[in-house]
């Protein structure tokens, strides 16, 4: 017995090594010496040699192994591994083994109806792996001579998970679209968690339209292709595949959204504010106000499946929200069981692009701006609440607080005057909720800014010291009359200017950093450009470092340059390398603010140009219009 096990172990090892090396002849030779041949169990999971050949996309080997199975043993092709997968299931895992699937079904057509332990047929398995070619082939085979009831059973698992659900999760939108077209009865069906295919589609955040302007431009230059040729470079391959995926994601979204009417089932708005805006009035809510500070909305947001519109808002599927509101603009008024509209959730989850979408819908915005949720929270209250997962997107507390204040100011412009003084179920106005929710963040931002400003001040003082000393130790030294020997050199002028700018900007940055350190750090201080002052101080410090490096480079060129272009270029690169490193690691944290500043400046310039154009083109009109004869209509000709 032990000798037999040892022999099987050596045989399996030789087979496994031969398959890894893709040595087809060796595999066939070993299988011919085994009683079961191609159906010999090779792995510890019950996979046969035929299972493994198909799984490894070795089509020629799989066909040769099938030829080794005699027609009288075709019934043995129904062998399953420990997961219940037949060899037909394995053909569904890649696009290269469709010829093998054809031969298998010719020999054992009963494999089409067999399911694995998950209750999945080979067709379902193809949808799970997102493979288009095997899915199309198996779908055509399944639809031949089968009644609707049997077909319906093949499209569903025992746990209510349909083939459309699994195709959406596999991200093969081409297959999912084909399923939705041919079996549209699956579109409204829900899984065990009560989720439809569109709800799952909203959660996985498909990229229907690229957010990057560069990628959108590249999409116009390439053709979509799911299987681009091998000779194309990797970047172009990825663009072709991404464009193909985006195109089918859009088609699938349009089809699913068109069939979805979940937004019609809605809760009513809460408009009865009662005395919620009076500090001394009793609460109209039966809920007792809590004494603790709440920074997140209570309750598990994912306990019940929400509508696709609100799920897309929560999970930042901006493209899905756009398509839903484009097809059904009235869906913007949908309200969930907690009284939250799409605008409530967009503010809560900081989905700024979705806020832009609703803000551009002028009439719906007027309908949503003054609404309350079930806890009497206005849109301004929602700014104070935040989700825990948002902390992963923030670089440092000062920027997080600044973004929260900027969002509060933005939402404040959208809401009504009454919203500012409305009290929620905890008897708190929006500003009070915001301050309590961000008090810890304000302390963290204070500590971060003080430490940052202190460290930068030390660096600025050191740079100022070096720049001041450099002014008295000029390169080349003085002549007999005390004048610099190299004062007639152009690089000496550059050295002088760079040293002066370095000293000036360093001292100015020190003043700004001292202003930050001595600030009381109230919320209003953060609103009054405290963060911008630190940015300006950092820019001045970087400028000071850069000018010091320029002075250093000019000194090197003046003293040790040998008039060679390459040597001078090397000196420049070595001198400016610390500046580049400094800018890379510090400016990236402030890039959003810099971009916003440029946008505001561009907008201001555009408005100024329009204003001057109106003045230039203005033509004053007479109070008394003149008729065709040159006489005023209000006066009689003399």
C-alpha cells in the first residue's frame, strides 16, 4: 500500500512539473501509462489532468487528452473536483478554450445542466469570471431546445444571486449588458441582501467617463478593443481596454436605469420646523437630546439596501448619478427612510461633484434647499457630520478643517436664512454642530500648524544667516580698493540679486510664521486665511532656498568654472537638486489650494474683462427718440 502511494506521488509530481513546463508530449506519455489516463486525479483538490490543462489555457493539450478518452467512457467526463466543478466549468474561466468546450459538449451534453457546490452551472461560472467568448458559446448552447422554466433555474443560484448580479460584480459589462437584454426579468430581481443589479452597479463605482482630462483626450485617439494585439505597448493596450469597458458600462447603465423606478417610492419631506429655531422653546421631538458630541450620524447606513441614486451618491458613483438625473430629473426629490435627499448625502459624504450636479439644476435646488431630515437636520447640519472613512483622504488636520469650513460656506449660500437658526432633534443649530464636531480637529490643526511653523522658522533663520554672511564674503574677494574683483562679471550680478532675494524672502517668511505661532487659533482664525498665510510663508521659504542655491551655483561658476558647457550644466543640476526635492515634498500638500487660487484669479479676470467690454460697448440712448426726419417725437418741428 505504501509503495502504491509513493508511486502515485512520484507520478503526480512528474505530471505537475510537465504541465508547469508546458511539455505536452511528456504529459501525454505519462497519462498513457496511467489507468485513468486524462481523468487521473492530479491535485489535492480533486482536479484531474484534464481540469488542469483547461485551467492553464493549454487548448491543444486538452484536445489531445480528450482524444485519449474512449467514447464508451464519455460518462466519466462528468467527474467533479472538490468544489463541484466539471471540466466544462473550467472552460468558462478563459477565452481560449472554447474549442475544448465544443468537444466536451459533443461527448457529454449533460454537463450543461450540472452545477457546482455554489449552485452554478458552467454558464453561470462564465459570467462569474467575466469571460465573454465562453459565455456567448455556452449561452447559445443552453438556449437550444430548453423551456423558459428550466432556463430560469439555470440563471439563478439557490441564494437568490442571479447571473446578472455576478456579471456586474465581475466588471464584464459586455456580458452583463447581454444578460440584461436577453433576460430582462433579472433586472428588478434582488439578492439575499435586497440588492438589485443596478444597486450593485452603483456601489462598485464604474468609470463611465474618465475624470482625467488627459485620459478623455486619449480616448478620442484610440479605438476600443477588449483584446488588443500583443505588439502594442502596454499603455495603449490599457487605454483600449479601458475605453471598451467604459463604453459598455455606459450602455449597461442606460439600460438598467431605464428599467429602474425605485426612486418613485419615497418618504415625505419633513417641513414642520415648529419652534426648532428658538433657543428657549421646548423640543418637538420625543427623542432626548444627548450630552455627548456626535460627529457621525448614528445607525448603520448599510443595514437596508437603498435606492441606486442614493447608493451612487454615498459611494461616489458620480457617473451613475448623472445618468439617473439625466434620464429622470424628477428623481432628485427622492427621500430615504431617514429623510435624506441626494443633497443631504452628498454633503454628508463630501461628494463635491454631485453637489455641483444638483446645484446646476436650478429648479430642483430650490426644492431641496430648505428641507429637513427626520431628525430636523438641515443641509447645514450635514456639514458638521462626517463619515469615518473620509479620514483616509485627508493629508493633515489643517487642510481637513479648511475643506470643512469651505464646504460650510458653500452650503450656507445654498440654504435659506431660516436654516442657519434651525435646531435639530438635539436642540443644536448648524454652527454649533459644526464647532462641536470639529473641536478635536481644530486642536490637532493647531498643534500641526504650530509645529510646522516653528520648524520652518528655524530653517528660515538659518537661511537668512547664511545669506547675510554671503553678502560680506563675495566670491573672488575684494581688490586693493575694497571693491569685488568679479563685479564686472554677469554671474556676479546674478549672485548679488539671488543673495538679496534669499535674505528678504527668508526674513519675510519668519514674520509670517511668527504670526501663525502667536495666533489664538479660533475657528474664525482658520477662516481668515490662516492656512493661506502658512502657504505663503512656505512659498517664500522655498523661494529663499531656491535663491540661495542660485547664489551658490553662481559662486561655483565664478570660481571653478572652466568655460565648459557640460561642466556648468552639471554644476546647475547639483546646485538645484535640493530645491526640487524640497518643492516635491511640500508643495504637493498645498496643490489644491494653489489650483483653486488660480481658478479664482482666472474667474476674476474674466469678469473684469466682461465688465470693461460692457463699458466700452455701452451706447447711451436719448431720452427723446429721433424719427426718420431728424425730429424728436416728443417735440414739434420748428
